[in-house]
């Protein structure tokens, strides 16, 4: 997702003084989560408060909702008007866009190594977010804002192994919940809430079989980009299940309830090595009784 991260938080049964302070005094909200003491909590979200609303959920419980986003001003209202001289590189475009967002404390972050330079000047005019998207399309990248940086990651690099990147291992013993499910857009994974898991994080599924997506046979192989068929056309599967369990997170949604049992992260992941798909299947013999 190219939009800034956002938070929806509901606080139950605050007193009137607390409600008034939140609505009139504070403009920034931080959310930290952890499983031990407060000293072990890790920052999950920090952003500007968009809106607050308070009310009564039932005859006995009151609440106040806090809706916030990370540095959304530059994304929603930022404009740009400049010209890059001939000879600029794609990384220069990122720097100019980031400089335009500096008032919202956003700096240039990761960017793919792309050689070459432009032969003609570049006119940059209009909404800043439009130029962010154009740069992503031009460099075959996905971009996202992570805390205080504008990052670009080449789509081809999302499927490559980087040995220097930390691997977060997920298994039934380390927080994996349920069975990972394959979809046409990637692998859906649910685990115990972990603030260390973010966009572009690398995870490894241990001792966890992925439930295959059913290939839609109403379409021909040419109509479904990730549908792979056997040489004789008799078998089909959806590509994207990694034999080693290595995946990269492209979306993370965290949910917690300190008054309930829900405390999990929902992840959308893609295989780090799409060529390493689970394609081998043993022969299955069915004999009627």
C-alpha cells in the first residue's frame, strides 16, 4: 500500500478529564506493544491524530476513538513545482520528492541501484504523491512510507534473498496462528502480534504447510499470470508457494485487544524465490471400494 500507515484505537471507560485532554491538548499518539513489562514494549505506531470521537457503547461502557496516520500531510496535501536539469538520475527524483516532504519529517530512504541518467530535463509539477507513484512505475518498484522515510524497493528485489536481512521465523511454537493460505495475491499468514514485522520484512515459515489456492480452470493459462500447468495441460496450480518457506511481507495489519483474546498480526506475503515453487506431486491412486 502506498498510503501512510494509520491507526484506529478505542480506549474504554476514560474519565471526562482524560477525554477533554485527548481532544484539546494532544496532537500526536504513540502505541507500544509487548508481552512482558512496560520496559519490554516496542513502538508499533507513531503519528498525528486525525480525529477523536467519544460516546457510549452500551449503558455501562463509554469510549473514545483515536484515528491517526503517520505523516500524512505531505501525502494528502503536498505539492511540487520544480525542474530537474538534464543528466538527472532516478535517485535524484526521490531526493527532490523527499525534500518536498521534509516539512513532515520525511527523508529519502532505500532506493534501488539503477544506472544511467536522463538526456532531457524533467518537469515536476502537481501533487507530490503523483510523482511518487510515477517514480515507482518508472523504476519497476513499490514504494512505501515507513515511519520517517520514503522507501523504494525494486519489485524484482522482493523475490531475491539478501543474506544481511534478519529472518523472522514463524512456527506454531513461535506464534504462527492457524494455517497459511495461498491466494492469487500472495500468502496470507496470521501470527501473534509482533511490532518487528513490517513491510519488506523477511519471514520463514517453519513446520507449516500452506493451503494451496484452487486454480480457476474457467480461465485459460494465458489469462491467469500465476497459474502454472503441467506439460500435458492436465494439472494446474497457482505459483508462489516457496519450498523453503521464505517470504517477504508486502502488507501488515496489526490488531490487539487488551480486554479480549485477539492479539495478532495479519500478513500478506510473497515468495522470495518465485522460481523455487512447490511443483512436485507424488502419484495418487484412487481405488473404489
